[in-house]
C-alpha cells in the first residue's frame, strides 16, 4: 500500500464487516462450485449425495488455506482489497509475520465467543482492533478518504454525446 503513515486510518467496523461479507460470499461460491463439479452433489434431494471425506477436507481446509495465502502474499483478502485495506504489524506498520497471520486466523474462533464480541470490539477500540488482531498484534489500515486521485470525465455531464 505505498502510503506514508499520515495517509492511513484504521479500518472501521462496517468497512471490515463489508470486507468479511464479500470474502465469505466468494468462498461460499467457490466451495459450492467445487462441490458441484468434483463431488457430484447436485441432487440435493438425494440423501446419498454427500461430498465424502475428500469433500469435507475441501470444506474445512480450503477456506483457511485461501485466507492464509492471501494474507501472506497480499496482507489482505479480496474483501479487504476491495476497501483498499491491509493487515499490518501493530508496532511497526510493516508486513506481519506468518506466525502473526496464523495466530490471527486461530483467534477468529475466540472473536466469535460469546456472540461475536471479539468482532464488535472493533467499534469500541481506539485502534479498531478485534480480539484476533490484539492476539496477533496486528491492525487493519486503509488510506484516508479523499487521498485518491480525483475522478475526471472527458465530457461535462450536461454535454450531449456525439
């Protein structure tokens, strides 16, 4: 995210919620397509239509593998990229270590207990850290609003197209 410190702000709850929603949607679509194509579970009414052990492994191993891969390579998931946010080390502002990313992912479980309180913590925390961010010593940052280049159009709005 080639920005200096003064260009950055902590990503807030609703921004992060939107990013999580987008990431979840993308993962569910991918898993559904994989299960349909490779595991023949298209006939939902058929009780014998089951993904089996390989399908269960895909369901439970693929999402963490995808998330960790995006974090390690880009410091963000597609949802965070959509809001121009990245995960950074809370002390240095640099890229977190793989260990920090792993702790952060494992901390997701803690953040859901009780009643997603660890995620709601973002609303009240000065640095907008969830519990899994605090455990991993990370923060999610994005560019300040207004720091992007101004949008320009070739023709004024009132001018008819030729």
